[in-house]
């Protein structure tokens, strides 16, 4: 297993973290599913706005870290995730209004 990570480390430019990249790719793969479910469900039930807000703030801090301490292309993965969570948060408020209108 160590040889795999050493091989990956040789391919990536110095200072890049394959684990950071993989984490952000996994989140980026998950957000479209959440957005789709939010769009189709027409309800805010089962969603936690506080949870999404904390993730949103986390992505902001990740972007700031990349800007000030470790500028590289990985910042675009943070931006992509930030855009997608923003869409999901907007759908939360749309669904909240729909729930209130239905009551």
C-alpha cells in the first residue's frame, strides 16, 4: 500500500495532498445527489440547515487557507463544493416556503 501512495506522490506536484483532493472529490460527488433529493422532495424535512451552514463555513475557511497558505488548483474543488452547497441551501429555503404554504 505504501508503494501506491509513493507513486501518487511522485505524480502530484510537491506540496499537494492526495487525501485533501480525494476528500473534496468525494464531497463533490455527493452534493448532486443531495441537490437532486432536495429538488424532488419539495420539503425541508430531514435537512439540517445548521449542518449545511457549518459545511459552508468550512469550505470558506478551506478557500482562505488555499489563498493565503497553500495556493494551488485544489482551491477550485473547494469553490465547486461551495457552489453546490449554496444550491442545496437555496433549495432548503425554497422547500421551507413550500412546507409553510402547504400547512
